[in-house]
C-alpha cells in the first residue's frame, strides 16, 4: 500500500483490521464550535481530488477527505481473498467508525458520484449520524448499460480495471464523452497521475461491490436535509433520474449544474461550492 505524501494525512485502523486514509483540514476559529463536512469522492477518486474544495469550506467547517476501500491510500485487499471487506455493511461501518474515531456525532456528508449512493443509504440507515446529505452527480444504481459503458470493451467493468490497471482504465475513460471532460491538459495529466495511485485490483474489487449496490429502496427513508447537485451532461446519470430522487425524498432540493460532463465538482466547482455553502448556511 503506497504512503500518502500529504503532511496532513492520517490513517484510521478499523475493527476489521482494514485502514482508511483521511486528510483533515480545519481553519475555523479554534475558540468557536464548528461542524464537520465529510467529502467522499466517487469511483477511482480519492482525497486529493477535492483539494480545491478545502479553501471554500475549511474556514467555517472541519473538512474531512477520505479514501474509499480499494482507493488511494486506504487498504485495498482483493475481494476474492477478503469478500467481507466489500459488503455494504463493511463499507458503511468504515464510515461510521471514521466518525467515531474523529469524535464526530453528526456529519454533513457530501457524496460525489457513486459515493452519493453510499450517502443515501447511510442517511437512511444511520440518520442519527448524518446532519445533512448532499449528492453530486450521483446515480441511484448502476444498470447493465452503465456497467457496460465502463467496461471499455472488456467482459465486465471489474475485469477492465484488472486488465488495464488503474492508469490504463483512466486513459480509456478520459476518451469517453460526458465523463472527465476538462480541456486543461495540465489537469488531465494530474488527474491520471492521481487516479494511478489506486491499484487496478483495488478498483476492480470495489467495482464488483458497486455493481450490486442499489440505493433506490432507501430513498423513502431519508429524512435528513438533502441537496442534489444534478449534472446536465453526465454520461453516468441523467437529469431525469436526479428529479426522480428529488420526488422520493420529501423536502430535498435539486440544483441543475450545467457542467462539461460528469465531474461538475471540478469543472463547475465554484458554482457547486456556492450552492453547497448556501445550503449548509440555511440549515436550522
């Protein structure tokens, strides 16, 4: 497992023996109480991908960025060797234990892409731990067509990650419209280098887990304040699906974001951040 170069990195060891890599940034006035925001990136993205969100949030909130199981600098056992490491209960337990070890009772959970699915289920199953829920470019499940889109011509999405490795899979993904759509060559190189931190097996094992995940049965149980940042040009989730989520979660707020593709947290970062801060500020 590689070691994070970030000087603010921390490693949390869970009761399962697996570890989560986190980065905590807190520039709020130390004599004032503040709440905690957990930024959880989607598939193949880890804490570094949200570096540009820290200045916008950390003056008022403690900001925790966390790598998923199989991602970045968190532990990445092969699912074939440790199937229990990639169950829904295990993945949610990692999140809850991270909050416990940080001394956080309730968190503002921000889930980008597939991590929004985790956020929906977390809010339904552990409402006492979630102060608010924000999902950004988040589907509710990954139907066969989406899994096939991510398979890059291979037999399956997980097999594509194994065959191509994280770097090769990322290179293929960047060629597809509506995914990582930045025209900045510097960012595209940095994006690929960061994605390559994860192992191909770690991503493949987590992809196998995501192929079974479905947040739709949990939507009606979400009672916490919810914001939906809905991309209008994503290849992974359509605006109609985002509106269906809003319809099933009473009181939820949907804001369309006309970004270049799926990664609106990057190419429409300032707009997303402004909407998010307004949402948090308006909470009772």
